[in-house]
C-alpha cells in the first residue's frame, strides 16, 4: 500500500470550502472579498486572552510580509500557509509526492495534504511562541468566569487561541480564492502594508512623516543653518524620527518601478482557429511569476531567524552560531543570515549599527542577503510557475483548449509548447532574480511606515495584479461569451 492509499481517508476528509457550482456575479465576489477583509481587521484587533503587555514579536521585521498582528488571534499570520507551500513545492519539484494534478483524485489529495501541513505548521509555530516563554509572556493567573487558570493552563489557553486563529486565516484565504477576487494571502498582505503605510504618514509620534516635518519646520528641532551638517543630513534623510526623505523617495520609486516592470512584456500573437478575425495576445510579463515567490524566500529567512530565537531563549548558544542583543542577532551565523531590514543595519558611519560590528561583517551580511534573495527568487519563481500551471506545457494546453493558435504554426499543443519554451523559462528566472535584487535594494534604503521594502514591493505588485483581475472580471461580466471561451464557466 502506497502513502496515497494510506493517507486518503484523512486527506479526503479535511474540511474544505465548497466551490461555486456556476458563475459568481462580480458584485457578489466583491462582497465576499470585502467581508473577509473586514473579518481580518476584526480578528487582528482581538487580543489573545492571557497575554501580558510587552513581549517580543519574533515576526516583527517580517510582519509586513507574513501579515497578522502581534498579540492578536492572527499572531501567526500567513506564515504556516507559506511554509506549507514551500514544503509542497520542494517535494513536488523533487517528484517525491507522486501526485498528478491533472487527476481529480490526486487534486483532492494534494489540497488535503496542503491543509494538513498548514495545521501542523500552525501548531509548530505557536508552540514555541507560547511555551518558550519569550515571545508571548503569559500572566501568572487568569480569572475566566468562576475558574482560576494558572501556569501551564494559561499557556495552553493561549496556544489554543493562536492555533484557532491560524486555522481561521487558512479558510479565510480559501473563501477569497474560491468566492472572491484574487487570493486571501495577497489581500492580507495588502491590508497589513496599507495600514502601516498610512500610519507611517499620519502617525502623531516621532515616526510619523508629516508630524516629523512639523517638528522640523516649526519647533526649531534642527536649525536652518545646520541642515547641511552631517547631523542635519542624517536627521533629514535617514533617521526614523527625522525627515525620512530617503524613505519617501524609496517608497515612490518602488511604486513607479513595479508599475513599469508589470507593463514590460513579450506579447505572443494568437488567433482563433474557427472564428475568423478573432485575435488576441498572450502576454509573457517580465515579472512572469509575480512577486509572490518573494514571500517564500523571506519565509525561509524568517524560519531561520525563528530557529535562532528558540535556541537563544532555551540554551547557551556558541559564539559562532550567534550572539544576541535586545533580541536581535549581532554576530555569528544567525547575524550573517539575517536580512537587511533598514538603513540602520548597514550605514555604519551614522552610528546606528550595533557596537562591535565591523564594516566587513556588514558587507558579508549584505552579500549573503543579496545572494539568498537573487538565487532564491529565481528558484522559487521556477517552482511557482510549474506548480501554478503557468509553465510552457500547461500554457500550451490552455491555449489549445481555448481554441486559439499561434498564426503561422500548426494547431498543435506540442508546437505551441516549443514556442512558449523560448520565452517563459528565461523570463521566469530573470524576473525572479530581478525582484530579489529590487527587494534587497528597497530594504536597504527603507520605506515610510517601516513596512520593509519587500513588503511594499509585494503590496504594490499584488494591488496591480488585483486591479487587472477586477478589470478582467468586469469585462467577462459584460460579455458572457468570453467566460465560455476562457473557461470562466
């Protein structure tokens, strides 16, 4: 008996959101999407019962990418979903699963396996957060009705709440994917980044952009004649509680670069085999695999840092493995494999880097981060294209099934596949590496609201793609025949 036969009774019984049987009207899709978004914001504002104030957020630097909110029911965010996706992509890429996604039975097993992995990853992520005692510190005693919970009971209650939150976000993502517009993962990233970006501009603290400039211009925090000094330059351009001009420029540049990159494409002409004069184009974008593989790369880095935090909190860590200060690595393996989060991580001449870190160590860390993101971006982009049916073979089959063909070539899926192989693999690798390079550059220069360059990059690209999907949905709503042609019904 193979693993599929042994696991089938469990995997086929995993709860799932029912797919719509027919076409879902566009307005209803928007209503489902808006409803899930409201539920997401509601759950991020429900604090986990039993959590004391304070406590370190392990995902603080990755929060814009992994969504969720520290100390809330959605503490783990989309982390378990992303980690499960990485595991499945690696197993599928090595052909260890033995599943044929064209077979309906294997599709059900694959979806069930993905859900089971998310459940396991949610538990494995929540357990150390609660029972390691350093990420979500519990109170000594908790009054719950007529019961008094203490010690391990409080921690168990916290774990159950965080676990339930992780399962909720899994099914919220599935509702959006089947009944709404876009994907839940993308929607939650947009929501989290947008919230931080608006807060970064409008906050009435020293980190707020407009408030900082009010302080600079009207409270004489920096004398006009000292703006050209090194201290004034640092305050105006780099400091988080200063003018943040560098962060503003980076934020605007990311918007412009992503929108431009999304518009760069190779368009392959198509014509309908039976309808004379019906023509179209298949676009192979520069960022063909989208920027979503960046979530997978950053999730690998987040899991590495997660492991470091657990080892640091539970055991005495040898110096070569890592040294920590204020909860952050300042030396050893975990320091060099930590991403660059902001200008303060590498601009040693501003005095913001941790004491005892030499410039050569910073350069090594930048080199590792850059290598990790560029190579990882290219590799995960390839996995993403193959597992989401965007590869040459799957694309050729879709074009063939829609009745389209490439003018000048025989109407044959194998012929179309060979044409697609000239473009898709090369563009996938180049686009994945380019996005990785852009993410590191954006992180190094910083952004408004400390959303991280990678988070803002993801949010802008996902928003652009969501805009295109909404436009496509409206077009199909106006012309029902197009739904039949492109398999929308």
